[in-house]
């Protein structure tokens, strides 16, 4: 039987995202470097619940792999502009039992990518991955964080662990190079208590819940981003509504549509520089017939195109 990959002419490097060339993270000449990690600091109670998430997202891109000159109608042009080089550096060798090693490895890899002038794109993997990713920007300050997530992640610790998935933005707020935090998409009931919300508000984080996105929430979020800022976008899969993204640990109604997510990210690209991107909390065991993986791949493909267009415009 002829599959989509055959019909659309898919190809490229086997097993890489979009069939992109494989290379080491610090390889010279790359403009965008994709790499993955299954976990950073998992809680003992849940373990590495998003293991194989990066592999699933790569598989979701397979039908369209191998020709980045094809038109992506989410961009109104080719997937990648001519001359823009994106590579896939594969997955890091992380160990659920050694979170300190995982954090150090993710941070060092991100630093290696940044040292070449490329933009890192991290595939995950659990929600604690952004902490070491963001730490790597210490020599590239200041940065603005746009977190797109169903949860605010401001708990100081959970089960005695301060570097886990519920503390991502709390740890980011303690990094001197983080100038601004804008959080979009919170909804429903999560693990946050009032002390976490008050800590976020006291620091000065800008919180725009999901229910405000149908009015002026997206415009307000974008207006908070200074023009020409360096923005690291931390995108949690559970920001999207579970009707289109089932592959998450705690599905919560009322999430972003694909169109809203694109409108927000596209707006960032018009206003500022996307200096990094992560897509985390993809839980393959909760996916349905690969629907979430294909959606994640589609979103990532468009993000690569937006970053690539910024690269091309900068000359």
C-alpha cells in the first residue's frame, strides 16, 4: 500500500525530524539545531513519563520529510528558505536516576549550539527540560521567556525536588539573565497553590489565562514583548486543547487551538527574535493513533520555518 510518505515524496535522513541532516550539536554552519531528551529531573512518583516523546514527534514528521522546499501553507511559502540550514543532533543520553547529569548535559548541549550562533530547538520529554535549557543563556542575556502552558510551574518544590516539572518558571525567575516572563494558557485546576500564584505575581510574571485568548489575550501577550527582544519560547503540549493534543499527562479542556498557537508564535517572530524553542510534555502512551505526534510535528515544522525566515532576514 502506498503511504503518505510515498505519495508526498518523503525522504532524507532516516529517523531525523523532517529527514533533516544529522550532525553534532556544535557543528559549524547550522542555523537551527534540533535535539531531544526524554527527561531531565523526573519526580520519583511519576518517573520519566514522557520517555520516547522526541522519537514520536520525529515519527510524526515522517510523511512530509525530505524536501524542505515544499510549500507550508502555515507559512505561505517553503518549509525552509533556500540557504537556511537546519540539522537534527539526535537525542541526549539521559538517565532518569541521575538528574544532575541530565541537567548538566542539556545545559552544555544548549551552550554548544548557542556558541555557533545557531538557534536551539529542544524536543521533550518531561516538563523539567526548560530549566537547564534556559540556564544556558547566561552569557546571552537578557532574555524574555514566553511560556505557553496549561500550568504556571511556580511551585518551589514537590516531593522535596526543586528542579522538577512544577518548578520550571520558579527556577527561571532566579536566573539573573531572565528579564521578563510572560505566561499564556493557564486553565483549570493544576498543582499550584496560592503561594505559587503570589510568588509569580510578586516577581512580576505576566499571566494571561486561556479563557482570555478569545478576547484580547494574544494581543496583550505580544504587547508585553519588547521589540527586538531575545525570546525563548517554552511550549508545553498541554497548552493545546486535548481534543487536538491528547498526548499529555493531565488533559484539561479549554486549551489553545492550533490557530491560536500559530498566531501567538507568528506574532513573536514579527516583533522579536526567537532565540530558542522547546516543545515538551509529549506523552506517547496517551496519544491516539498518532494524532498528537502529527500535530506536534506540524507545529514544529512551522516554528522552524519562522526561525529560518528570521535567520535569512538577518543576512
